[in-house]
């Protein structure tokens, strides 16, 4: 089956599995280039295939020079503030591989992991693990002679989920003293067939030796293997399994030698050497100084590559990635220097390297009565009471192929984040984006609902407080996937590749019924009340108004803008500007898709155009405040009158950010005033989430009440660019603001990255410092697209004076 045929088959299948797992699509995929990947992004280095129950791997390591710190310094899952000076992919493409460096300052070592797929399309791959002592390493008493004598233990965990076999070959060679040479695991599953996994040794590595008698029975120049049979639901807990094996060794040494005469730490913290059969195999190597070893996966149908082959493949992947990146995503002026190119490649590689494959059940509460639409005053208290009744159940299994916001803090799928994640990837690999969107729609139920947070399986739930695990089928989330679908259509329209356009059309034709179902779910479940309350003088369509469900007094988590100020108290008659704007974007996207797949004709083309026009008209009629000169939420006051609730900030800009405000709009001037006013939203580091003049600015959680968010700023910038490229009275000013904002955003994210080694969830509007979640290479990676935007000429229009000079 060709790639194009496979892509079409995905869509044909996806129309038949709506509301079910898409395992029937992706587990039978013949697309070898995406079968294997670093699809366990919650780990510093974890490989697995895109299959529900299959082979999984993970890397662990620790410095082993004293008894007090070893256990707390074992690295496995990505964690915030774990002594890292930065980590992540320097170059990565899910189809070919890449390399990353973990700057483990706490352990005094840099770990470089390379992962590449060999050419030939048979699914074979190689990984190289390289450790280099850091120049700033604290050389302790166990490293006499300097960093070259540092002791580091590395463990490679290999697990087999579900049916299949996995065992160590040539057990007799290493069952007494460990393995002097390579370790080979032989396995087989129904999906992968028969394969071998080889963990090599290198002649250049040094291993610690000592005179304690324990060394004779377990020389550290050899590799150790502990093969176990553990409950399948515990396979992901490799660190706990490791500690269990270490404890048995330690207890044995205590019994044999007493606590006063224990072996040195690098000997004491070794696993049991029990190679054989099992569904979990822990391999340990103990090194002194720098080290390097390879891992080779070879299907039985392939010839195992050599170390030289792996070296060449790593070089080829690096060179080809750089060449392709410069052609597709290279930063534009004034960011054409090498430092910005390195920065751009890093953020993009970490975004696309954060794609994971997740499989498992999730917690859903379907006890909600569809007749109850939060239409009573005080509904927020009723909602809280309903939640406390614990009617949730585990459903599934589901599977999801998705990128993630943050490897250490949010290693799972988020619906409203995902559309932003995919925008830079569209330019790199449009077909990969189609697969990810198909996977998301494969989780949709029969009503058209997609869970806003995909917490699949026990491993994913281990990162989420219990009160946030439950998903409710009447709760929405910003439908940003439709934003990406529009980007795919635009991409195809500008493409010179007719096959790519044909592929997209086939894909859209197949997924179109699912898009329709999802759109209608939003329209029906999140509709606002235009009939019960007096909405003023009218002038708007009778149906297009929207309100987020799931509101509490302090939050609307479903909106994504968790603590952004809203009307108080919550009222069933309120209407939300941001949801109205999202629905307008969604309707325009549906119109664009219908037009693209029909050739411009058909009832649906007219239908979605009318809905989009009605939403745009109602946005102005319902949400524009003449007094405040901005867009505002709407609520019902004590006299049952409809009134605006204005908190100037991102909410005010949503119609502009989602394209509902045209370059010739009568409101554009006021919007530009709000954006560019340093007393309101403008800062030297980006557009603030809330106006400084608002009484709630910077208060309480201060999550969406002052910080600069890159996803919102990207939407602002994108629409400033459209205004700057459209003739009209505001063109010169929009150009000036666009150039200044673009410069500020790039400098803010770059400077923080250069200082800390990380991209961040949000940025302080006054200092530009990154804050909240570190290694947030989700939508913060939109700075890649920002750097790729054009620098506009302003001299002839504005006399060359920039907005930063005027503010």
C-alpha cells in the first residue's frame, strides 16, 4: 500500500469508528515511518511503537558515589526543578529520528540520546546513549582524580505489554557474573512479528573497580540483567521496579557484610543479575567517566545494522533535518542569525518530539441529565454538588496520537492546546497533522463530544490530581482543531503539489461527517439563551449566542482561560465573547471545508456561510460595548436586564484574534488602541492577558490576570499581519504594531530560553521572565511561526518610527 493509499484508508476507516477507539486504523497501519518513535514523552527517553499493547522502553540513570543521594537522583520521568540545566530535542522528526541532550547538572553529567530509523522501511531503528561529565560537576569523594572518575549507573528498562514473548538470549553467558559483551533480547508480538533488541557494549568505556569481595561475584565491567514477570498494569512503573531490585541487593549485602562493611555505593546500588524470561527486563551498566553504548532494534526480516551504520544514520538525520528546516521554517529578518536558528530548531524539535502515543481507559461521568442545562440561578453550586456524588466510571480503552503541552507537567492530550500545537507542524508535515486530528476525532462519542483532557491509563492519571481526572460529556473546550483544519486547507491551496491537494481532499471528505457532528454538538450543548431575557434593541439572529458550561464562581476551566474575570455571580443568562468567537472561527472553517471538497457548490457551503455571517453580526450586536469601546461578556442584572461585563484583555480581543473583525471594520481602530496602550494591554514582552486598569489585574491566582501567553499573542499578531497587508485607514498603524509586537515576543521567549534552558508556559509582562510550567514546548513553540513571519516595511508609510518609540 502506498502512502497516499494509506492516508485515504485512514479517513474511510475514521468515518466508521467515530466514538470508538481508532485502534482498527492505527495499529494496522503500514506506515513504517511513523510506527516507532519517542512516543513516551513523559520520560527523558522512552521509545515505543504506535500500538496499543506492545514493546515499551525507558532510560534511567543516576550518579552513584554516595549512599545518601542515589535514590533521589535517579532520573526517569521528566520532572520540574529536578536539577536540570535544560533538556530536550536539538533536532527531531518523527519519521526519521533525532537527538536530544539532557543537561543533568544535579548528577554532574550530560546525557545525549540519539534515535534514528534506518532506511529500508522495515521498522528497524537504533539509539545511542552517550554520557559526558559536565565541567561544572561537583567532584566528590567518590571521584578522586576528577570528573573522568565519576561513577554513573545507567538502566535500560524493556517491557512487554499484552500478549507476546520477550526473553534474554544466551542466558548461560551472563547468568553468573553478568554479560561481558552484547545483551540480546528476542521477542515477538502479533503486530511487530519477531524481533531482536540488542544492547551493545563499547571497548572505549571504563568501569569502576574496587577491592571489596563483592566485586568478584558481580564485576562492574559486565552488564547486569534482571528479568521479571510483573503485573501488566505496573509495567510503566520502571523506577519502582528498579528500586525493588536494588533493595534486594542491598539487603543481601547487609546480611553478608553488615552495614559497617558494605561495598562502595557504585557496587551496592546494582540490580540482581537474573537474566531469563519475563515481561520486564532491567539492564544495568556502571560507568566511570564518559561512556557510550547503542541499542539496536531489528525485525527478523532485517539484517542488524552495525555501530558504523548507526553513526552514519545519525549524521544523515542531523544533516537532512538541518537542510529541510532551513528550507521550510527558517527565521526571517531580523532573526536570521545562527542563534535564532538554533533556538527555532530547538523549540520546534521539542514540540514535534513531544508527540506521544497514549492508550488506556479514562474517567468519565455520564450521569448528567441532558435536560439540565445549568439554567437555574445558583447552578454553579448545583454543579459542585453533582460532582461530589462520584458517579464517574472508567471507560475505554481509548487511544490517542497527540502532541503535549509539557513533558514534565502536562504529558497528555489537551483539546484546546492541540490546535495551536499543530500549526507549526502543518508547514513541516501536513500528513502527520492529518493523522493526529484523525486520532482526536477517533475519541469522539456518538453525540459529537470529545473529552477536553485525555488522561488515558494509570500512567497518565498518576500526573493528575484526582479532582481533575473526571471528564464530563457536556463540557466543551475551545475547538482549536478547526483552526488547524483551516490551516491545512490554506496550505493545500498554496501548494504546488497536486498529490498533496488530492490527499487532503480525500482526507477531508472522509472526516467531514465527524466535523459536522462535532460542530452541531457545540451549537446545541453550549448555546446561549436569547429568548428568556431582554437583549436590548435586537438586530441579531435568533440562534447564534453561546455560553460555556462548567462554570463556577472562580473559574471557567472549560474556556481555557481558567481564572479570567467573568460576571459575578454566575448566571444562566450570561453570554461569553470568547466562545462566540470560537464558534465563528469554527463555522468559517466548516464553510471552507465544505467549499473545498465540493468545488464551491452545495447546500452545506451556503449553510455554513450563513451561520458564520450570523455569528459575526451577533458578535457586534450582543458583545460590543459603545461605552467601553470594546467587546464584553454579557450577563443579566438584578432587574433582569441584559448588561455588558467588561474586563478588558484577551476576552475583548477574541473577535479580532479569530478573524471576526475585518480590516475595514468600524471597531478596528478601538481594538488597535487597546492593544497598543501601555496603560492597558501593551508591554515590552507581549500583550498582557488583562488590562492594568482592571481592579482584578494580578490578583488571586493571577493565571490569566496579567501574564503574557504566546498562543494568544500569536493570534493577535497573525491578525495584525492581515490588517497590515490590507489597504485601509489602519494599515500603517497595524504594520507598526505588528513589527514591534513580533520583535518583543521573539526576544522575550529567546532571552528566557537562553538564560534557563527552557521555554515556559507564560511570561511576566514587566520582566519577561518565564514562569509557571517549565519546558512548556507546546503552544509557546508558536514563536517558531512568529519568527517565520515577514518583517514589514514601515518607512514609507510611517516615516520609519516604530510603535516602541511612540509608546
